[in-house]
C-alpha cells in the first residue's frame, strides 16, 4: 500500500557533503562561542565547577577500573559526592537563570 522511494544519484560526491558538514560544524561552534561570551561570569564559574566535579568522578572511575575495588565504600562515597556536588551546581545555574 505504501511505497518508499529513494532517489539517489548514481555518483555520490562525499567531498562536497563533508565540506558542507565541516562548515555547518564551524558555524555551530562559532554561534555557541558567541552566545557563551554573553553569559554572565557567575554562571561561567558554576559551569567550571560542575565540569570539575564530573571530571573528578570520571578520574575516580578510571582509577577504580585500573587498580581494583578493594575499598568499594570509599569509591562509592567519592564518586557519589562528586556527582552530588555537580547536581547542586546545576541547580544553582537554574536558580541564577530564573
């Protein structure tokens, strides 16, 4: 009953598509950079704090994977405290915005 037809050219040129995708990515990053430059300094500081908490949690997980899980309760408390402070940081961002 329903029919799906895809019209594809016989010779697909990826160089033009990749160039277009790269230009779109550059436009996206430049738009994000210009929008982020307008962000208040207080919010930027909170963003750095949240990223620091997440990176610290990631380092702890990688360390646990390499060394082992002997004091598992210490691992859990470290990772969960990092994630918890990041969540509280995100809540502070929401309070600053509204």
